[in-house]
C-alpha cells in the first residue's frame, strides 16, 4: 500500500493494483470517504504464464510485493508509481494508465522497492529482495539497458551464513545519499551512495528477522524497526558508538541495544586501529535504542511514519494489531546533543534541548527573548544569537549537483560533473576509514541542527503559534540582512526590501534606526538611486508604524536622513565642495554616480576615524594636545550638525518631501536631454510645479512669496521654493536659475541660505559659486542687454541719416525700445545690490571669509550698474538732442513726453526695488565700511563698496527723476 496526497494504491495477488481517491472529510463515516478510481494490471496475473523458478530460488508467484508513489511537489498529484512482482520492477504512468517501463533487477524475487524523495524527482529507486543484493536504479534509464539503469549495487549486502533476504529499503527523507536496509539477519545497515561495498552504520538489536523499517519524519538519525520477535523499536544512530562492519561469531563487543563506551577510539583517526585488540576488524558507526514497544502478540510486519504527526509511527502485526507509537519530547531532551554547558549557558542549552525534541515553539520563544535582550542592551547580536538562529534554521536541501553516486564516475544526478563541492580522496571507492569518518561528521551536523529539507515539512511549523513564528522570522530576517551587510552583499539587501518593510509594519522595533542606516550605507555607495528609493520607503514605514503604535520613532532617524541627503548643508568644509554645474553635462546617470563617489568617500572617512579612535583608546600613550583640540572641534561640528537635523524632524512630511525631491532630481539628471531642458525640469521639481502646483507669477520686489512647500523655519525663502537640506540639490537649483537667466532669484536664494545656515560652511560655498560662476554669467547677460540697446539706437540713427529728414515717431519708438533692455538690466542689478547690501549689514551672519566674498561680488556689480546707468542717460541725451528739451514747445512735444515716460518708468521700477532699503547716509556708509574692514582687514575707504553701490543706485534714481520731471 502507498499513500500520496488524496491518492491511495493497494496491491495484492494476481498482479492487480487498485487506485482510490480519499475524501478526508468523510473517511470516518462507515462506507464513505473512499472512491475507487481504476484497477491496474501489470500482466495477465495467471500462474500458468509465469516461468518456473530456477533451482535455489523461491517459488515464482504473481503477488505484487511492494508499491510506491513517485514523489512530487507539495500540492501536486503523483504522475507515476512503481510496483514489484517476481524479479521485475514496473513503472506505471497514472495519466496514461499503462506500464511505461519494466526491468528485471534481481536474480530472485524482489521484496522491497522505494523512490528517493529527493530532487530530481523520479530519478532513483532502491530495490532489494531474496537474492540479498541491494541495487539503486536510475528510473530515467529503465527499459534501455539494465546494466546502465543500475547505477549503484552492493552484492550480498546482508550476506550472512545463510544469505538472508533483504526485507525493506528506504532512502533517508533528509539526506539524499543515505540509504537504509534491513533483513532477516535482524540487522539494519545504513549506506552512503558516494561509496561502494561497505555500510557506514550498522544497528543490531533484534533477536529475529526485521520485517519492516522506516526513517523518522523529524530526525535524520532516527529510524524504527518492526521484527518477527514481536517488538517495535526506535533507534538513534550515534556517532559516539562504534561497531564492526561485519558481524562475526568470534567477536563480541557488547550486547544488543547497548553502548560500547570502552571500545571507542581515542580519536577519529584511530577508528580502525589502536590497542583494542581489534585492529584488523573494520568498524562503522553504531546506534542505540531509544524506545522499545513489546505489546504485540505476533510478528510486526509493517511500520510507517505518520505524515501528519511529528515523531509518530504506526505498527501493524501479523494478526492485525495496529498501534500508533509517539516518541515523546522528554525522551529527546534527556539525550539531546549539547555544545553549550547547561551551567554556564543555561538559556542556550535549553534551546538546544528544545530543538532536538522538536519543540519548535519553545525554542523559538527562547530565541526571541534572547534577541530582544540584545536589542535592549543596544547590541547588534547577542553573544550566541547567531548560533541559536542557525540552530533554529533548517539546513538548505542538499543540491543534486553537489554529490555523485559512486559508480557514476563523479557525474551527479543533475547530469554534470561535480563542480560545486570537490569529492573526498576515496569517494567513489570501496568505503573504508574515510567513509566512516565523513559519515560521523555529517551525522554530528545533521543530528545537532534541523536537517536539510526539514523546512519543507510545513505541517511541523503550523504547530507553532503564528505570533511566535512571525517574531522569529523577523529576527532571522534581521540577522541575515545584517550578515549580508557585513559581507557587503548589498544586492541581497535590496532584494529583502519588501520583507524589511513588512517586518517594520508587524513590529516597529524590528529594526533599530541605526540598523536601517547600516542597510542603506551598504547600498548607496554601489547604487545611489536604488539606495535612496529604499531609504525613502523604510523611513515612510517607520513613520507610519510609529503613528499606529503611538510611539514615534521618526526623530531617531537623523543619521539615516543625513545619509540619504548627503552632502547636506550642515556638512564640514571637507564635503562642501564647489558644485559641478549643469554645463558639465550631468546627464546619462553621471549625477547618481558622482553622489555614489562622494558617499563612498564619506563612509570610508568615517570608518577610518572610528578605527583611529579604537586604536587610540587601546594605546596607553596619551594624545597630543593639538590632536585633542582637533577632535574637540570635530565633535562640536558633529553635535551642531545633529542638532540641526533633529530640528527638522519635527515635521516628517517635509523630510519625506526632501527625499522624494532627491529621487526626482536623480531621475531628471539621468535623461539624455539638453542642459536647458534639464534645468527647466529641475526648477519644476524643486518649486513643486511638477505636482500640478503652477508657480505664481513673478512677484514684485516688495512681496515675499512663501512657498506652499515651506514648513521649515528658513527665514525669508522667496519664490516658489521647496526647501531641502541637500547641498547638491540646492546647488543644482542655483545652477538651473543661472542657466535660465533668473539672476534675481539666484541671489535672493543665496541671501536666504546665508541667513539660514550662517553657522555652517555651506554659505561660503554658495558665495564662492556666486563670485566665480554667477557674476561672470550676469556680466555676460548685462553685456547682451547693452548690446541689444545699442542695436536699437543704431537703427534709429541710421533711419535719420538715411532719410536725411527730421526724426519722427518711428525713430522715437526705436530710441524708446533701446531703453527697455537697459531698464531690465538695471532692475536686475538693483535687486541684487539691495540683497547683498542688506546681507552685509546683518550682524553675526557672515564671518570674515563670507564678507570678503560679497565684497568681491559687489565690485563687478558696481561696474555693471555704471555701464547700464551711463548707457541709459546717453540714450536719453540723444533723444533730447533729436526732439528738443523736455517741456519745450514744438513739433516733437509728443515725443518729448515719451522720453519723460521712459525715464519715469525706469525710475519707478528701481524705486520699488529699493523701497525696503533706505538711502545710505554718510554715517551708514562708514558703519558698513567698518563692518567689512573689521572682518576682512581691508582699508576702510575700500571696504564701503556695498554702500557705495547703493549710493550709485540712489544717484541714478535722482538723475532719472530730473529727466522725468517736466520743465516749466
């Protein structure tokens, strides 16, 4: 009989098999729950068609001795089953309902056959019987050549004095190359398919033949047997027990089911040699009995493991006695292997006992407690947390390509030569000392940990409370992720993004903010864009989980936020470098790559500093005084930066918007478009226009437009600007303003940066950028406006000279048109002059370097203002010559009014721009000069350039007023 899913197949005499479908909901009702599907016929089933058995073999019959479904994936229906009749092995295709292959695999009747439950499914079959030979057949080769299909064979595997039959063979459900067999010689032998001829383990303990055997469904080293001596016994293969490979009447080591402690060699290398007097006898691993059930009144003819209950077995006697036997957890806890001392490490020892007893719920709860204790103590891991997590985690299934059957010349079941794990020296040869030692090592590993494929037994895990199971899953996930971080497997960290987010959702304390920062630190130097995206999601989840739990954790994310926005406006001078502007082609991903380089350098520098601190702490020599002063300054800078970032965290929405802005900026920089298009895109992103919030019309100088996105205490941010502490994004925005000739916004924003971040290095960087980049661009723009104005005047002059007539209205319009670009330039320069003058006059805002930079910007501005003012008055003088003095009567009275209007409009525009700034008095000019002189050490007369610039502005206003005022 064989069972798989909801399919049941039975076999008996006459070569017939019956296939049934089981309905578990009705199986307990008499006459229900079992539906007959079809009958299978291997052959005619007539004795007359069976050949007469050769001499010395058992009488031929048509009885089907064994049947077994082919293993398949969980939830799938089996597609084949095997059956043995006489000396032949049959493969039956369930869908086709016919025999697809058959082969004679024995010289006498085959009694037992079973599939290997390991990948690749449907490959290996073990078969044995009366001829006491043990064979492993590759089902994929059946029907072609029996010599090729039998890939492993041991003749006389249980060959004793009378050559007893082998009654049962089973593959280990966890280890693919372990095969057990038992027979009428009352011995169980365990074989390693990587070696030939000799068993790796042997168990002797019954007084009559063993009729049936099966492996445990939870332990790789435990099996049970049913014997003709009317007993059911459970055995544990124990690496501390040794026994002769071959039984002999002249050797007595110990009585059945006992340990032979005195015969164990002093070391594994001396396993088959020493002073025991048994040097010539090869030894293998033995076993010890852990359970004995003697309740049967007849031989136990069948045993099997339960598929739904852990450590439970069913035994059937020859008279129909059916008994369920469960190995209780306390039986295992007293015999569990330990690597921790119970007195020194009681909690770890308890976990070991619970795991060996397969009390997974108890073990998981203890590991969770151990992990939470570590977190409470601010440790990444507990001292032995790594080992306890490994103990609770099933080993990975053994890959088919990692081992090869001895007879196959190093070719694995995957069909290729072994390349993953190299074979041992004697692998593929007759098993000896190396085989036994290797088996001992494997046994100690697989008996201590949860064995390979244990994780596939989902029903064992379903017994654990869902909360406990989830908590351990999160702990293991955290552990594995941090291990990947330590090994720099940043791609694995990225793959775990969704799992990490779910972990934070289920348990807000799943990942401490410092650990989240470690995750992002491993990604950003390698893939800045994806690291930034993952960081945004993690921060969002932390904020959301904090709101739901009522325990805000967002303020603890200062370090992570600083990393995502690095370099921030709060960084030291080392990282506040002169910006790379858009004209250097920030396209095709160069932006993200540059950020990766900066972050990698910063993290390397931080790591180096930590290493230096550890080295200095370990050294007994005191540090030099200069060193201590430098460290104090550095600590003050870090403290100042942390305070500034923490102040921002009061508004999580603004911080998340900053990170989202970074992501959009990086995406824009990756596009292969012109610099002008990139600049416009960046402006839309940073001002919020990309979200459907159109930017307001340009406001007058006396109006402060606070951005809707501005939620920070950043004094006087004008225009529609979405604030961010990313110095890179701020620089890019300034570059975009210059590229699109928005000079007033540029200098206004520079002013606000200087005021808001005056205690940091960022304003100095911005002012250097203004001096070296903005002023030259502004000068080029002013020159173009002057040139444009000169073009209008030249055209008007040519009209007069060409016609030789008096000036007319067309000429007047051309001359007025020449004033417009100059008026535009004057407005730009005046607004910038007001901004810089006010900035200089603010106390305690700028230090010496900052004031020097402003002074160097003012000098060229003064020259531009003089050029614009001079060009404007020159045009007005030319117009006066052409049309007469203002106020005089004549044919050009209407054109004279146009001159007055041009001067009046220009004067009013400039006056409006200066409305918030009073005309500097002599005392005010001296005071401003003193401020600059004190900061820079320059001559007082030369230091009054800012006020001098404003004096020039007001002088232009007065002069325009005289032109605009009608004469009486």
